[in-house]
C-alpha cells in the first residue's frame, strides 16, 4: 500500500518541482507568452498558427540539432524527450505533493520550437481530485498523453509500437532515477521511497509491463530508441544493445 502525505497542498506555481531541476519544473501561469498549441491539438494533428504541424516541426528541429540521418530517429528522440517531461512533472507532483494537478492534454500547452527539455505551460494549477498513486499516474500520463502521442508519431513515422512503449518506460525510469537521487542527496528519504513505490506500481501496468527489467530505479529496456544512429553517438545507458548494431536505416525498429 502506498502511503502519501495528502496534507501538502498544490501551490499555484508548483514550486516544489523546481528543486529537482532539469525536466521537472512546469510553467504555471495565466497563459503562454504567445499562441502555443495544447497537447490535445498536437495529438489530433491540428495545424497551429505559427508552426503548422507542431509535431512535424519538432521532429524536424530535433533532426537538424542532432544531424539525424533519418526522420524516424529524430521522431523517436523527440517522443522520448516529451515523454520524459510528462513523467517528470507528474511523478514529481505525486512524490512531492502526494497528489496530481489536472494535466489534461487540453490544458497543457507545448512549445515545439523550444530547446531541450520540452517547454510545457499550464495556465492554472487545478487539483485533479486524485491522490498521486500509480493508477492516477497511469491514467494521467500513460493513457492521457502517451497513448495518443504514440499514435500521432506513428501516423507520421515508421516506428514500432514496442519502440515507443520502450521510450515511455525509459522516460519514466529516468525521471524516477533523477528524483530518487535528488531526494537522497537532500535528506528526503520519504520522497525517495515513494518514488520507488510509484515507479514499481507503474511498471506493473499492462502498457509498460514487459518493456524491460526494473531494479529499484535502474532500468534495462528490451528495445532501442535508435539514438545510436546519430553521428558520433553510442548506445544509451539503458539500451538493449551493449554496442551500436550494424543495421540498415530501412530495417524495422523496436
């Protein structure tokens, strides 16, 4: 059973998320400084006023930054980056506050032209009414965001479902590992323990089960995100490969 302190209120700026840094802070303000699409619009493939197809724009931006030799490599990396941001925000709230804000795709704005990590805006912090437990996290992130995001990515790029599920799992494990390390370094053992419990519960979800081996917050995935195909790169720390494979860019992924 997951024990959480439900007496910690969600503050309007989600200030606690700033402490772990990196992928965790969420911009919570009256609105983004310019017209940015909501993630619901991104998943639905609705054209934006500034960037056209926001997801396609992001993939092209990542491809140019990495000098990726093929669009699907950039698409996988872009998917992994957004998944990491979504997991970090939600897992951070669950571990630090014991509850979740409403993170519906129609409320979260995304800047496809931002640098890494992805820039997310929430106009107002509204409690979701749910405790920060694995079921609530799975509903908010896995089913609320990563299922429609994967569908949107696959509608544009030839990526295997197993690869995208592996990305979702890798992003979660990375967020959990960062949060646990921060918590232990700053004398917050209860946050570290909660992070492990939440992560283990999430990996039992059917959408993540079988994606790899989780030990604490250490993870070895059973798929590859294709990052090794970027010039000058290697395999990621949780990759199923120990060295970059020799394969054709036209080979199946995942």
